[in-house]
């Protein structure tokens, strides 16, 4: 063991954040580096190169998850895993995902700089396609790792740009020929993930660290309301079967009901009228609903309410409505001891913290099915994320890395 404790090199971490944000940089200060694109491959290669230079083992698996390993003194023990992602939204920010990856690498470097020998190996994982903006499903890499296999149907899926997921996975793997291919999934002792909050709570309360107690459930519905196309000028309201009227009525009523539960979330992310003519009553309206709640039973109740309101509004407009679940992720509660570990680590690092639930899903949700897991949140300005204006103050980025380092020292024994 070194006489001097390991410490985060703040200047090194902040410069790395700038360097990685330059790959896929947008004119408005954000990042467009979607999963399995050339930009995604470039930053993976950058990180792999940094790992090789420090003597870390670099590997990848069939889901193109990238792993950097710093060995421990007992190779028979399952490693402690740190992780996050490097892919972004089309108009994403500089910190969502990248902060967790680069802070994790800084932890590995801090341990190496101080000559600290941990009993367990410490691995850093870069999960593939966390965002899900180019290919479904989101959190593809962590899901495959947790399951030990890629779902056969995923390979044939196409992104909005026409690219096939299976082809892009293969190209991404080929772009790192120096990284040994390892099997999907393996035992781990625990999992830690640093991420920006993507909400306003920590900033408003003046706190540097959030100890995340769990992740709320998410369910996506694709809704189709079918009526009858008609002339916009000659068809009186009483003779219309207008699916847009039904959609508007249902959404208005749902908004009122959802407002009564402060933990519930309902979002219309896409809406499309078909055939889409400016001077015709649409025949069909297709929309997506994103439903979220930290309680599984409450989420089920919200879905039932949505279906009832859609059915009633459609009947009133003499239309028909159907809804299909296209994504369903159950809520998860993180291991209580790991949450307490994050709180204790923040205190040792000198940072005030509070407990909170994640409103967004993260790779940690799937890792929590394999081993004790927890997340560390840091505040982002105005709670803005998935936006080019996303910003994390340097002191908070460093505070998150310091907390992650302290947690790693305690979990890698």
C-alpha cells in the first residue's frame, strides 16, 4: 500500500471531459454521438488507448460493451464493476454518460498513481446503446450482459438512418481489433455508476451528491386511434369521426388525473396524423406514451387508466383505439448497504448528500439484477439533460469522482 491515499486529479478529469466532448460536438455546444456510429467508435478507441497506456486489460464482448480492468491481488474474486455509457442523444449534452465513464477511468488512474493494491480487480464498463435513440432497446449492452446473451431479434432492427443494428455492432467490434473478445456476462461483486441527476433536486437544495435508492419503472405504449378521413371544409362536426379529437380529449383528461400523483409521469413523445393532409380530417392518429412510476403496482394502474380513457374518448368521437406495449422496464430498488456506502463515501470525501429516486432508467437497473448496485448523482444546471445546454459545474464533476473513488476503495476489498 502507498503511504499517500489516492486522490482525484481534477485537472486531468476536466480536460478529458473536454476532449471527449469534441468528438461529435454540435454548433450549440452539445454532442451528437449516437450509439455504434463512427463517433462512438472513435471515443471507444480513445478510452481503450488510454487504458493500454496505463497497463489495464482491454476487452469487449459481443454486445460491443468495452471493459478496462485493473487487476487486484486476488484474481479468484469477482471484480467490482464501475460503468456508464459514451453514446448520446442526437442533440445530447457533454456529461450524460461520459462523466460516469471518465470519472470511472480517473478512479482507476488514481489507484494506479498512488500504487494502491485492491484485493478485488476493479473494472470499468462502457455500456453499448444506453440511450436507445438510434436503436431499440435502450440499455442494450447492459441488458445483454445481465442476460448473458443478445436477443436474436435485435440484430435485424434498423435505425432512423436505415442502418442495421447487427451490422453496426460488427463494425464497432472490428474497429477495436486490439481488444480481446470475451463472453457476454460474468460474475461481479458489486456495481457503481456515477451519472448526472437529469433533474433539479440536488441543485435546488445545494447538494453535491445524490445517493440513488432506486430507479422508477418505465413503460412505453404505442397508441393508434382510427376514425375516418373526411374533407376539412365540407364535413360538419356532427358527421366526423376525428381521431385527433379523441386523442386530445384523452390526453387532457389524463393530464388532470396524473397531476394528482407527484411520482407519476406521462409523456407524449411522438404524435402523427395520417394521411397528414392539411385540409383533411385524419383517418388515423398514432402516438407514443411514456409512463413512469417507482411502484410496479402503480405503473400497472396507470396503464389501465390510460387504456380506459383512450377507449372512452374514442367511443365519444365514434373512433376505435388500441394500445400496444413496446417497452416495459420494471422499477428496481438498489441494495440498501450499497446506498449507505455511497452516503458514507460522500461524507468521507467532504460532500453533502441526500437520497433520491432516479426518474430516468440507467444501465444500473440491469446490473442490480446480478449484484448489489448503487448510483451516485451529481447536479446538472437547471436539471437540463438530453439537451445541448446540459451543464455540470466542474466542482460537482470532481465531487462525483471523489465520491466514486471513496466508494471504490470500500467496495473493492
